[in-house]
C-alpha cells in the first residue's frame, strides 16, 4: 500500500487548499532538521515536502485521489471503488529539495533566518574602492509551489533550465609601470552563497588578478560564476576591465612609449647632450646634433612596452618640446635678422 499524503499532513481527503497549506506549514515547522534534532526528522521533513508537492498541485492531486501513490508514480494501483487501473500516462518522481520548498513557501531566506537563526546578511559589494555589486533580495512566497515538480500533458517531469545572471563589469586602474613590469592585484569581494540548508550566507573572497607585462587598457579578466548565488539562477561572471592611469611624462602608443623632452632654442640650434629617463628606471644618454625641429624624433629601440604577441619590446620614442625665449634684446633681434 502506497503513501497516504493526507495522513502525512494530518488532514482529511476533502481538505481545502488553505487547509493543505496550513497543515504543511505546521508539520514542516515541527520536523525541520534545523529545529528538530531527532535523527528521523530529516526523512520525515522530506516526506512532508513530497506530500505538499503533490496535494498543492491540482493535476497531481487529482491523479493521487483517483489512483493513489502507485498510480501517480506509474507503478500500478487501483482507483478507489473502481477496481484495477493506473494513472493514465503519468510518472511522478519527487525530485525537489525539501529545504528549498520550505524556504520559498515561507517567503525567502530572511524569514528562515528569523525562525532558525541568522546565517548572515548584507548586500554584495566590492571592497577596496571597487564599488558595489548589485544586491539581491529574498524570494517572495510562491503559494502552491506547483512548478517544483511539474508535469507535461504526458506526465513527464520537466525541470526549468537555470539562466545565468548578466555579467558584472568593474574597472581595474593600473599604472603604466605596472603594465610594463606586470603585477598581481588582490581584490576582496563579498557575495551571497546558498548553503546546504537552503539559507543564504554572505561570504568574503579575495580574487587574484595576474596582470601580465604588456597588457593594454581594455583587457578583460573574467572570474566565472563569482557573483551572488540565488535559487534557479547561475551566478554572474565578474569581469575586470583594465584602465590605464594617466602618466605624468609618458604616453603609450601600442607597444611604444612616447616621451617629450624640453630643450631650449639654443640647444635646438646648436645641439646638446641630454639624459632621457626610461620607464624601467634607467637613463639613456643621447647626443643631439644641430638642428632639432619640433618634428624631430629620436628612437631608442627595444626600450618600450613588452609585446606579448611577438615576445619583444617596442620602442622608446623621444620627441622635443622646444622652449622659445619670451623676449629678445635689440642686439639679439638684429643678429637673427641678419642671419635668418
């Protein structure tokens, strides 16, 4: 003889939907494993969830009322008073999580925490100046929970396909020197994690980002499924996008570094010797022959940014900012007029 779901919930066969919900709440509260430490409570709690899953769904309830548990599950069975037969084409198997059913019936994790003790709280956010990540509120009550173990018209069990939440993007600011040498950045995040009990706990985690030498602004680093967890969803990916900080003396063009050196008009006309500060911290001596114009460049090969694609460094390009005098004496003006 199969299970009597009405007896499990302690109600009569003619019980209304409201009576079924009331009975489920009472029995689930009594046998919830977080509250009831009896070794048999876990199995009883699951049995109560199965009974509610069937009796709260009109289609499953109708089959059960006619054919009993055996007919519902396609294992044989007779309709009461009709002799012989089984549920036509139905094959039900309880595959729900009793804790999830209870949590959603009660209106989400906040209520569960109030009943059985808090498992933690707070919105999900990035620490260390990375800004907040979208929070996630608890699920509302879902009434009869008909979708947990649903039927198709042919009686086959359908499970809703989980959908991944949209990716979360955050900028990661890095200096040009860090992009030149490479660096490991550590970012602390907090996120919601679903526990085995079905409750949600806020946990902290440190993500390590290994910035490789030569990476460019706009490079994306993805941490898969590190966003908030929530029932029926796949956690979002967290994506960091490199953002190069402005530099005081250098500009970057691909794998080349552009540096502009100031010289006087006299130095531009007569030539001079300068010492150029390179990004690796060393200095390069350059002899400038006359004449240096605003379009003149000097290239120091292999002293630019690393290029991961070709396994070599770009060039260090020196340009010149010629400083013109703010005023000329009469004698100087006469000299310029006579010679230029």
